[in-house]
C-alpha cells in the first residue's frame, strides 16, 4: 500500500542545475568605478531608450543629470562608455541612501518596465505568458539593445532557470542582476532570487529561482 499523496517526497525542481557554482552577487564589495569605466570598449553600444528612461526619471524627481546629451533617439545607438557614468550619477541621485551597487541594482530592476513600453517590448513581452516565457523574452532583447552582446536561457526547471550573458560591459554583477530581478517581478513573481557565476568582467551565468 503506497503512501498518501501528501506524504510523497517532492522532487527538487533544480536538481539537474549545478547550484554550487552560483554565489550571491557581491553587494557589499566596493565598486571600482574608474576601473569599470576604463574596461568598456568603444564598440559597445546601447539603445537610446535607456538614456531616455534615465532622463525621464530625473525629470520626475526634479534632479539634474550631468553628462547627458540634449537629445537621444529611442532606437538610435550610443556608447555604453557614455551610458555607464550616467548610470553611476543616476544611482547616487535616485537612491542616495543605498550603496552604489544597490543603487545600480534598483535602477536595473525597472529595466523590464522600460522595455515593455517600447515597440520591441510590446511585441516580445506582450506575447509572453508565464515566468519562463517572460525571462526568455527579456534575455532575447539583449542582443538587440546592447551591441555586441548575447544573452539566452540555457537551462530551466519548474521554478528556476539559468541565463547566460556574454559581452555586457557595464555593471554585470549589480545592474544586470537587478534587470532579471525586475524581470521576475514583471512576470508576477514575489520573492525571486538571483545568484551569479561570473566568468570574467563581461560574461556570467545567472541562476534565477522563484
């Protein structure tokens, strides 16, 4: 006679993912901004809509951002070397009580909401149903909006997935962790967790769990 249904052991939904590789992001480690900015290559570009989102946030808060152009086109492309210091400035102004890493994380977390308002986001996120689909949709926009970069889901289980990120040259272990935290929130997840397995300055895998 078998055990009652409620007594059956529940499978570990992440049992085939090597979780030991993944660590908490280095939230308490000081961020060496000059070094981070010096590593960004001239050919690394990002879509203008992210500049516009930062400027819109500054306008709502009544703060001035130094180093911004007078005009950006939403689907134009601009140097990441120009966007990264703007993000640093923004993190301090928008989140003065947070550390720089936490401020960059907080700004990253609203990235999916910014994306959802764009034409690309309406097409990709508008048709995505379920947490996995939303995560995959956001991951697939990286190569479109940040050039040259690659991002995609490489493994998944019922309540977890691994996102592989390559050649993202600005604040990968803080800002972009926030992006995928915000992605899970956008998908309706409460209390999602992101851990990271770094493979260098610009490459990493993220383990998303919910």
